[in-house]
C-alpha cells in the first residue's frame, strides 16, 4: 500500500519532468551541486572562528556523520531499487544502482540545515530552503522515490535534534569543546 502510493506520487512528478527545461536545469543544479554550498559554509565558519563558529561546525559534523551512519545501518536490512532500475522513467542525472532507501542527500542536507536552525539565527531559513530543494530535487531527477527522501529527511531531523539536545550536552563532548582548537578569536 505505502509503496504503491509512493510509486504513484513518483510517477505524478516524473510525468512533468522534461516538460519545463528551466525547472529541470534548476532541479539538476540542486540535486547535484548545491550540497557543496554546505561544505563551503562549514569551511568558512571554521576559518572565520567568531563566537561559537567552530562549535557549530563540530555539531553539524556530528549530526551529519550520525545521520549518514544510520542510513548505512538501515541499508543493511532494507534494500530498495532506484526508480530508474525498476521502471521506465525520465532520469535527468546519472546515478549508481545502489539502494534508494533512505536518501543520503535528504538525510545529510536536512541534518545540516536543522542543526544550523537550532544553533544560529543568520540565514537559517535560506539553508533550510536549500535542504528542502535538494531533497525534492532528488525525486525530480529520477533517483529517489518520495518515501526515500521523506525517510531520509525524518532521519536528518531526528539526528539533528538528538545531537543538539543530548549529544552536545554529554560531559566528554563538553570537555572536548574546551580544547584550544575550539577557542574563538575575538
């Protein structure tokens, strides 16, 4: 039932693909390249090193690493073929034929964006919108079903919240964050 509905939603989206070349190019850009904006942001925050920038970068990296690791664990027990393997669809980007569920891009982008929303005020909605567009674009370009990206996004949200509320408050982490590498320049 869920997989049938998931397929119907995917096909609803995929039937529109190639009808609007401008949207296709926009979605390809988000599916393939915008993820690197997060990397650039983290590098800039690390080098800028104002107030708590390095701690923010550390928290983002912990959340990202955990969400990606949870995806690997899920894939050990659940394999789902990608849409372009199982169906005759319009596919806008190349991708390896590995497991589609859950979406690594969705988990990663959402865990980073939610962490940024929890720890900073500046531009947080821009980064969250980038993450949503990355997530949706993976369906548009034909490499994920909607349920794959929803599961990935849910994983990213839960891991970002757990990292912020629990992991960053653990004593060993607090001790680590007092090390000189995390001291900020003023």
